[in-house]
C-alpha cells in the first residue's frame, strides 16, 4: 500500500512542481525534488534520470553520498542504485 501512495503523491508533486516552476520562489523546484525522490525507488526511468544528473553534477553526487546516512532505507537503496558508476539493471 505504501509504494502506491508514494507513487501517487510523488506524481502529484512532480505535476504541481512543473506548474509552479516559473514562479519567482523556488517552490516548484522543491516539489520536483521531493516528487522524484518518492518516485525513484519504483520507476526505472526516474532512476536513470537521477543517475545522469549525478554524473553531470558531481556536487549533487557528493552531497547525496555525504548525507546518505540521514535518509530512510528506501532512499538509501535508491542513492546506491543511482550512483553514476553503478551497473545498469
């Protein structure tokens, strides 16, 4: 039941985040980040997108690895899965 709720809520956050992205305040970016974090453990396309982003922006990759211990287990697993040098599934 929880994965379904994650996917529904994550999808809603991504859609609303895209709608409010042009606003001057960064609420859209925050919503997109949270939405992708909720969707990543369950959707391979999102995992590949995050993997490409981590390869393109080394600071993002470094910060995710640095703060990995603070996240819940499902996000830790996703951080490991989306590491730029991790083998493709």
